[in-house]
C-alpha cells in the first residue's frame, strides 16, 4: 500500500519546528468538557416534503426535514446522537469538519461498519471548536446527499457574541425532471465534468428564501454549501457583510466576502449589520460563480424604527499560524489529481494514479482500509501537502479530522488569514497547504464533488 509520493523532510532544528511554534494556540488539542450532555435522536428515512417551489417532492430526509435539523450545542457539551437508519440502503453519518475521536467519523469500512437498514449507531463526542459544521452520509453520498440527507451542526461559543439573530442558510442545487429528483446518478457526463450540477437552486430547501430583518439588527448568517458539485460565490454587495469564520473556525480578522468561492463542503459565517437607513429596502443575494448570476435569497428590511443592537467587537480575531516563506520547504505528500477510463462508471478519478474501490450500497463494508490508499502524517508535526491538478476540472479537496491553511496557489504565496477543511483546486492548478494534525486516527482525504469521490477520488491519512 504505497504512500502518495513522499519527499524528504528536513531534519531536526528545521524550519518545520518554527511552523509548529507558530501554530501553537491556533486551535486546542483537547476538548474542555463541561459535563453537559445533549441527546439527539436522528433518523434517516424517505419522505415527501413541500420543497423548492412548495410542491411535494420525494426525498430522503433526516427527521422528516430538508435540510435536516440544525443541531446546536455549546462548546464543551457532549453531543450524543442516536441514529436510526430507516432507508432501504446502508448509510453512515459523517460530521464534516468536526475534530472528534476517529471512531465517530462515520466513514464506512474505515471507522465503522455501515449502518444497515433498520440499524442504529450512537455517535458521541465533545466538539473542540465553536463554529458551523454539518453532517451527511459517507456512503454513496453522491446519491444520498443529493436526495436530501444533510444537516447543520452549530457549536456555539461558551458565551456567544450578542448578535440579534443567528441564522443558517444551507445552499444546494437539485436536478429536477418532471417534478422529481432525476434518479440517474453518477452519469458519465457528471463524472467527466464537475459532478452533478442541478437545474434548481435552493436556500434552506426553498427557491424563494426570504429573511426579514429589522433596521439596526446585527445578525450572524451561517452559509453551508451542501451541493454535490456546484460552487457558489455569494454576492452580498449593498450590505455591510464581513466573513468572520471559515469552515468552522474564526478568521484572524473580518474579511470582505466578495469573490469567496464556497465550494461543496465549505462554510462561511457572516457578520451583517443592517443600517437604520435601510428600513423598507430589499437586498437580493446572488451567486456569481457562473457566468450568469443565480438568485439565492433575499434579505428584506422591515419598515419602522431601528432596533438597538449592543456594540461588540468582531469575534474574528483568532490566532492563525502565519506560515509565511514556506515555498522552499518540500511537500511531505504530493497528490496528483487526474481522470482515466475504467471502473464502475466508465470513468475513474484518481489520486496519484489510484482510484479507491470500495464496497457500498448493497452490503455493509467492513474491510480494513476498504480499498483506499493510505499515507502517514506525523501527529503534532508540520506537513506541507501539495495538490497538483492534472485535469481541467474543479476539485474541492477535503480533509477529515484536521484544519489546514492554504500556503500557495501555483507557487504564488496565498494570503488567507484562516484555516479551512476544504479547498477548491481549480483546473490545472497546484495548491500547497500546511497542516499540524492533532488527532490520531485514520482520516479521509477526498474530493467533495461527490461524484468524483464516488468514482475513486478518495484516500486515507494515518495520523500517528
Ligand atoms: Cu463532507 Cu468526507 O465529507
Ligand atoms: Cu473532484
């Protein structure tokens, strides 16, 4: 089982220890449990729900909702989710972005056997980071997520900043044919391109999501891209909006959201102050990733006197390891991203020439490693990972169990004052990231275009 390609790492006293020192304080190694336990029952089952334009749509849903329930816990609380599978297929629940014990990560055949139809599984962990996370199946996710299985996990700060409102917007797209979800999954067309892009875009399941606010409010708006393949670039111009958090961790400073590419899996939290002068106005939020803009949702400001929101400093003041001047350091792992003919769907997506072949759908897979390549990442050390996109397609690369920081794109230093768990690698692009993994275990590295992942673009990292 070959490592991806490894280059020699400079020996002791190297610049690498400087990177680890800079990392200290970026995010904690351990959770700080308060002793409070939050019990949640979660059930996946087919449902018919008024979605999109309000007509009934056959979906697969968590707790008869799409998006599934927003689970809220405070930092330090223990979340105990008793999951029941009422689907006709095996499934799992993966907690995207959450640093948790490896056995709770929800990856079938790697961290647990799949949950069979009628089966249950208890997920239990104390989140270590306060922010916006989400959960979704990790088995045939190209179909299961597309049919509606996803929900948001909000981990609140021990003392949440006093926003007048804390709102979640889940962005998704759907391929609808004759009033139903197109049952053709993993088509050659989708595999050759950037996965399945739908013909209907929704926010919180609706094509016409409206948020009504009062002048003077200061709201926290949490955005998640739950689409299989579509990238969104939400445009909040006209509003005083600042990015305060990316992928569940606060940024080092508030950032302009303009141009931020919200790839599948990514989250951003926005801090938006509605000016008193905006009474009666309507702001439409559009997606500008594609040539033709797509309407997403609107923020309607009511008439009347402004509410007074207490002034407070932006929570976007995290310590984020600077990791500058790392260009000369050799990557520990390099991944080449490419497609070839073959496999179950006629096209395979590969990492260093390997396509993960895994049991799914029909049987609970339990095999060790389950057909994935495994590479090693040393715990508490700094590593550079390089993604070289030999294809012209998009690949949002996601790592489980750790946050990383983008160091450079095409050799040009990047200036991102934040960590991520998912980075969009554009066609023919090379992206370097730095990471200090803190949590032991076998963690997935995969493309979050779910069709690409299903067609092989998955690998494993052993952190030890
Ligand atoms: Cu959101 Cu392994 O995925
Ligand atoms: Cu991909």
